C-alpha cells in the first residue's frame, strides 16, 4: 500500500465532488434533494462501481457501495459519512468521509483481505439539517427513525416539506420505511471526518480518535405580534414580535456560558415579517441549536428559553411556538473499537489523541444503537462550515488506511 496512491485517489474524488455546489466560487452549497445532491450521488455511484462495489440508492436518498463478503447474512461493517453540506460550506465536511470509505473498499481488495462479511461504504443524505432544521435524515432512516408522517411534518423555510422535496427529487416518500436496515444487520459503524476545530492542527497531531459526541436539541421558534406603524404606535401600545424574540435570543449565549463546560447555544437563522424598516414586526422566526456533553444542561437551556418566551409574550401581548426539530443524546463511542484504532495508530506510527466532538455526525445517530467509532483529520486553522475549510489529502489518506486496518483486524480476529 502506497500512501501516495491513496492520497491521489482521495484528492481526485474530492476535487471532482467539489463541482457539485449551488454556489461556485463561494464554497459548497449542496442541500438535500437538489440537483447538486443528485450530481454528487451520481458521481459517488460511478466511483463505487469503478471500485468494484455493488451500488444501491435507497428510499431516503442514501447511496451504498457493497463489497460482498462470503456470508452476506453476517452483520456487515459499514463506513461512511454525509454528502450534503451547509450553505457556503467547505469541500471536506462529510464528503471527505464518503471518499475515505470508498477508498477503504479499494484497499481491502488490494490487500486481499478475506472478506468473511460484507463491507459497506455509505454516503448519507441530509446529515446537516440545513434545509429542514432537522438533521440525520439518511442515517436516521436506515435505523427506521423516519416515517411518512415525519416527512410531511418537517418543512424548509419556503414551506416545502421533506415529503414534497423527496417527490420532486424522484424519491417516493411513501416508501421511506424501506430504507430501514434489519436490526442486527449492521455489526459496527466507522466514520472518518474532518475535525472542524483547531485542536489537532495546533498540536501537530496526525489523527483524532473521537471518544464522545455532544447531544443536540434544535428548535424553530416562531413569535407572533402585530404589524403596526413604527412611528405612530407608542412603545406601550405595540405587540412587537422582534422585542419578544430578541429578549430570548439575548439570553441564550449567557445561559450556555454559565456551565463553563463547553455547552453552546446558537441562533443561526432569523427572519422577520413583513420585514419593513417602518413596520413593527408581526412575526419573527429563529432557529436554536443547543449542544452539550451533559443532557441536563441542554434541557435546562431549552426550559429557560421557553420561560423567557412565555414571559415576553405575556408582557407584550403576543404568542409563540417552539417546534422541536431534533433531540439526540450525547454519545460515548465503542471502547472496544477505540482500542483497536489506538493499536493501529501505534503500528503505523501515526500520532493520535482521544478527543470529544462538538459537531454532530452520522455516528451520533447510528452510534446510539450500533457500536461505532470515529477518526478525525486535522482542519486547517480549525475552520469549518465556511468556504475556507481545508484538510490535507495525505491526512485523509491516513484516516482511510486506519479504517482499512481496523476492518482487516476485525475480520482476521474473527477468523482466528
Ligand atoms: C453538523 O456539522 C453539525 O454539527 O451541525
Ligand atoms: Mn459533517
Ligand atoms: Mn457540518
């Protein structure tokens, strides 16, 4: 195995995939069920076929490349990440893990590993939740967590539901349950991902082994007041939706900081209606994303948000709705798999450190029920979810080599 060859193959795939963006020249914008998503999926299918894999696209828009083992009834080993991106994101978040998984399939064949069980390289649809505010759509669907009703329920800011978006994309949402894998059919899950933070690059460490991932709650809050003339309506006679919303928004960062344990809260989206400079806001909508390693801290912040909104609505004579879009518990990754990864790092002479992840990943969803492990690759200056996101291709190659080592070890140990 030649690291140069592995690096070149990953670089080639990622450079090709970077073309599928709605914002050329300004980072990667590849939202779910769009033509950019379709372009990326078709490219992934082509590369998987060239890598000798059996290719399948499922009812949720996930794409799989299967390297069939001798016994297809044995639980498979799955490796992958997501192919969607945020708005004006980078060319590595998610998609680098898909490229690594395909590379692992190539390596397993080149190393002539006796595949007793199948290896599955996966590209998941809509991990980010950028469009519908939810997240983990594809990885949730393989666990049977999405149904027709939830596809109808969640909508993007233009009012298009997941259900409608799927139809427009050429998928049948009525068949969403067909995306579920039988319980027990996935033996373990591995994800390679860029760190998206500054730790590894600052320390000059080659790889990160993730031992826990934060829990997340997401909400879309809609505050309703009354549209009035901005000049003639006295301050004590208006129901200003912006005034009600801004009090709650102002509280969030302070509530998160109080814990001093890495708990974070973010309002990343806001819109006001009717949106005129001289009109009191009738409706304000904003997103809330709260994360912590401690579930209780997330619950407490959500509760404070609710109380602040209630108080503001009462004071101003308005109303509010707090729609929960996501609730997922923090995750501890498989100690057993981490130990194998550590051994592989030592054998290869790669420097590594164990670390937590503040970003959500498909592993956060899948790892709730299936033994999982994650490997992080350094991110230049820790930048991510922005166009300058960058990781070295050679570091991604190391993550792919490590993934292949892990799978080879699991298969050979099982054989012994
Ligand atoms: C995904 O990148 C997330 O952590 O929101
Ligand atoms: Mn990601
Ligand atoms: Mn992301």
